[in-house]
């Protein structure tokens, strides 16, 4: 039995406690400064208020100031479950409290701006820890369709674990594999991370069809807009594959669990889909935020606003071909320029 530390007590980080304990390990769940109420509930009753479920008996909750104490000689893995804006905070905690090279598995999704280009979050974390520590910490990541609530309910979930050469992927797969959680190794770190980050952005365009259908209504025979939705889904996958390739990954990764799989499951609901629906109804991004999503984190929108200007600059100077990114351009225009989101199939349809 190993000890696993999860840093970040949000829904996905906490859901990882279920395969970890099912595999026979003990889990120390450490909250961020935003998770104090969650940890208090876990400590007093064992119940996670956002997941709506009692955590397994092998999970012990800790507030952030106890993080160093949770790292022992038996700790075999740190799972990083903070949000993308919390990555810099997590880097500081790891750099301060890690005393040996314990592998880190990131479930955080996103991209970071570096100069005039973009980098994946595991690269950012690995570089920052290399600069601060006297030893190298293996940094890995998770990709694929995995909704936290389903994982916590022990629904079957298939994912990939990815990392650079030398990362202990196979060992980590063995550590966390169960009869309901099925990870497998994938060495295309860039492809996996770009795919899982961008799916949050592209799902806004895919799910805008739901808002357009509400606005225009069903056809006289009750027909809806599955054709258009499928076309936009296909275009999103095509554009993700192109961006994966241009950023240094294998474009085929976009057609597997990290791309098609994750895009499909994210299209079924959640905050990105809610935003897409409101944009499809004809609202601007600002109107949708103010009227329906005030004080709500929408990962795809935050990613688009953070990295959109760099993507637009890369299209402007020829590093990216704008003709191959029509859906991305429409979504970024909606997020950055308050333009209506175009869902006309003629703008995106290609054989």
C-alpha cells in the first residue's frame, strides 16, 4: 500500500481519491485556500459537499498549511488537482516542501503563455521546479473523458497518463488502475495536453448549436440540429489536431481519448456548454457572463482570453494558417471582441 497526496480538493482532485483508495492506497487530501470549507466537511463528516458523496474511509483531509506534513517516506505520488490559475501557487508549495523527487501527476488542464508562444502546463511546472530544486521531479499529466461525478460514483472511465521520456508512466498506471478506472500510458505529452486544454475552448462553439436551435425552433416536422452540431464537432477535432501538430505534438492524439473523447464528454454539459448555449442564443460574451454566469469559472472562456491574443498573433504573422482555424477564430472573436458567435455551417464545412 502506498501513500498518495492530492493537492487541491476540488471535484476532480477529490474524485481521484476513489481509484487511489480502490487500488489499496491511503490518500491525504490537501485543500487550497479556496477549499477550506470542503476540507472541514471532509474532516468532520467525510462528505465532499461539491461531489455530493462521502469519500472513502482511506481519505484524510488537511488544510493547506499542513501540506509539508503530508509528505512522508511512504509517499509515492502527488496528484496536482488545482485549477489552472492556481498552478503558480502549487509550484510554490511544491518547491518549498518537496524534499525528494516524488512524481507529480497533474489533472490540471490549460495552456500558458510564454513569450510570443504557448507552452503546456506540465512543461511550465517541470521547468519551475528544476530551477528551484536540487533534483528533478517527474511531472506527468492525465487526459481523456473523465467527469468527476462519474469517477466518484465508480463509473467506468478510460484515460491516458502522459509524460516526457523518463517519467514513470507505467508505474503510475499500475498504481492507480482499478476495475473502474482504466489509465494507459501515452508518450505524446504535448499532443495530450494541447488536446485536453483546447477542448474546453472548442466546446463553446459546438454547444452554441443548442442556443441557435432554441432561437430558431424545431422544424415543422420536429427536426432539430444534430447535423450542424456534428459538423461543428468534426471541425473542432480537425482544428485541435492542427494546433497539436503546430505546437509540436502528434495530430493523431486529437482523434483519441484526449481529443475526441474529452470533447464529446465535455459537450454533454457543464459551464463551457452553458456559455456556448447562451452565445448561440445571440448574447455577447459579456451579456452571457453578466446575466447568467456571474462569479462562475468557465474554463474554456478563461483559456481563450488568456491565450487568444497569442493565437491571433500567430495567425497574423503566419505561424498558424487562419484558413485552417475558422471555428477557433469565431470563438476568439466572441470572447475577445464581443462579436456574435457564428454557427453558420458554411463557415466551417470541409470534406
